[in-house]
C-alpha cells in the first residue's frame, strides 16, 4: 500500500503549471467559449453529483466547498442538480482558475457561486455565508469535495525529510468539517484502500462512509478501476 510520499514529484504538482494551464484556458474561453478540460471526465462529475443528491441533498441547504475547483465543472454539475448557488463555494490556489470559473459561472446561471483564491495547505477558506466573518472558519462545512486536487498535491516537491506536501492535507480536511459533515474524494493516483488508510485515521477522526462504483477493468488477472471515489464522515 502506497502513501503520498511514495509518488515522484511532477510538474502537475507545481503552481506554475496550473497557472500556465488556466491562463491558456481563459484565452480559449474568451475566444471560442471552450470551458477547458474536465478532470477525470464528465462521468466522474455525474457520479459525484449523484452521491451528493443521495447523501447531502439540496433540501438540506448544506454549505459545500470544492477544494481545487479549477474551471468549476463539478460545482456547475451540482447547480444543475438543483443546489442553491449561494451554498456552493470553490477554492483554488491558481488565480487563473478562479477567474475562469467566475467567468464561466456567468454563462451558467451560477453567478452566486463563490470562487476564491486560496492555498488549502496554508490558508483557511472564507467561511460560508451563514457564518459571521468574525467567527472561526473551522468546523463550518457540511460537504467538502475533491476531484483530483489531492492527487496533484501529492505530486508536489518533497521536503527535506522526503515527505510529500499532501501529509498536511488530511488534518486540514478534518478541521474544516462540521460534526456529521462529509468529505467526498475522487482520485486516480490512490486506490480505495489507500484513501481509507490515508484519511480514516486516529489523527483525523474521520470514518469511512461509502464509496462510488466506477467501471472496472481486468489486467493480468487483477481487477481495478481508472479512479476511486470514497466518502468519509466526521463523527457527531
């Protein structure tokens, strides 16, 4: 079983790479209306949306934050499923991603979705609208979403002890969730069992909740899927 520190650093783990990507995608959107790449494909967006509908439905008026929201595709998917845009938030450490998602939102009827620049490993996101700015920003989210961000962080440069920057990620998830809140992650670099081992720990206090079934394939006598989606819950 592997951990984030077992992965080798890649340009996909650098802010410069994503700044360059989103700068190009902003130009493409302005010129031809291309909204950019859908990370892990549209099917992953649909499946995560279906999970949310079943477990954290729009009727709950839940505060939902996507970590590493990119061009906003996942949040726009939730908007189409009936979630109130004023309850949807996205953060990204690339200003280009925030600008792109904000512009796309205007064409999707999602101008109330709040996209903001934030480095999740060092900064606490702005609190949802029903929390006073003077109050703490921790323990305020009903649902946290990640579609590929943990993967990218795990590909960042390691510290002098050989640790991936992703080692900071798990605890930051736990501190932002409300008691009873959920965290749903989709990854292509980590298996379901590895995600469970990384997030459902004594340190985080998170508990395994459920999984999303993705199409499987068989190779060399072993079965697997292109990506894994696992949900965790913070106990009440």
